C-alpha cells in the first residue's frame, strides 16, 4: 500500500510495548484500518483529525485513502518517531501533535471542515464524544465522527426509545446527530486483544437539530434518567417545581418513564423547563 514496513516491525523497532493505562490496543492489520478509513466517507481533499494514532496503522490508511492532510494527536511520546517516519513518506500531509486529546481546541486545529477519526480507549472516547456533541455554536466545525467504542457503549449511543440501552447518551447523540453502528471488530483484530467486542460508529451532525437549549435538555434528561424506573411525575421532581406543569406543556403522560420518551419529547420538556425561567 505505502511501502512502509509492517506495523509489527515498527512497534518492535521503536519499543512501543502496549501500555494498559493508555488504553493501547493496536490495530496491526492494514486491511482492518483501511476498512475504518473507508467508512469515514470520502476523504479526498479533506482534512482528518485522528486521535491516538499510536504506531500509525489507521494513520497510514487515512493517508492512503487520499486525505489531504491528517492531523494526528498522540499522548504517548514513544509513538512519535514511528509517526515521523509516516510523515516523511507523505511530505506535508501529516501533522503530528504531541498532547492530550481531552485538552485540545478542535476548532483551531484544522483550516476548513474536517472529519474526526479515532480508535481510542473507551474512557477517553466517551468524554470526547460528549464534548463534540455539546459543541457551540452548532453545526460544529467537524463534518463527521468515525469512532471505535466497545460494543456495549456503541449500543448506548445509537439506542432507540424503549430499549434498555436508551439513556442520556442516546438522547444527546440523537438530538444533535444521526449515529449508526457500522461494523463490529472481534478482540482478535487488536494487539493485545481487549476483553470485549468493539464497534465502529459513524456520527453525522444534524444541521438543524430540534431547537432547544442544550443545558436545559441535559437537566431534564439527567433528572428523568437519574431515576429511570420511576414515572416522570416522580423523577422530574428533582428539577424543583411541579412536574405536572412541565409534562402537560410537553404533552407527555405523567405516568410514562424516561425510557419511553423520544428525543422530540425531551426537547419539548426542555423547552417547557426553559420557559419556566429557572432552566
Ligand atoms: N490508532 C492506533 C491503532 O488503531 O492501532 C492506536 C489505538 S490505541 C486503542 C489508543 C491510542 O490513543 C494509543 O496510542 C494511546 O497512546 C492514545 N491515547 C490514549 N489517551 C490519549 C489522549 N488522552 N490523547 C491522545 N492520545 C491518547
């Protein structure tokens, strides 16, 4: 594909022994990383921001797929020399940023629209996803997110009302974006293998989410799912005031539970909460 050495050799030569604390489960099969790169959409002429490139398998696939530029953010300094070798193979197309992805201002990273692609540890990926979904102003600077999650978390992101996995993450994701699970990867695809199955998800931001205040939405969703087995007339008491007033304004039956309310229902509740004046 790119006449660079096999990833196993790169890892051995640079002594990049996988460290658990950094959630390092590397993808060594370039067919797998090619598949992820392809699933990110058309990359030709597009800037890709990659989080956690590690030894650079997915980075190589993104460049080979025609990305105009890849901006790769990696926290583990041991990986930087391996990434420099990729940068030398693709002059001017790979920017390596040594740092913590949780502390980066994404808007200032790339000129023009960009796609975000990452195989990240779950404990970093979930806060990053929430941050990207909360971005203001909306629509955000990124065109799409293509991210690896453990299967169980991916299911919570794409969950529909009425399912066990449906909760705060699904409402936030469903409000601002269309999120889909594209495919699963068995633990064997990684080195070392994680304990669980992983899923690649694609998140496409909605240009016009149903209008409501993000903070108000998070308040009502937090109250509703904070006591998910209770009826809303009970669980929404934690917002103060009389839940019956909010529920009537949003046209929701007070005996329903959080799990039964779709995104539009929560938006209605959030708008009623904002109108009440203390949201
Ligand atoms: N993308 C590579 C691949 O697919 O083989 C590596 C994936 S590995 C699951 C996660 C990578 O994210 C590691 O290289 C790790 O050092 C890096 N990482 C972990 N936490 C990070 C953070 N907060 N900011 C940037 N990179 C991070």
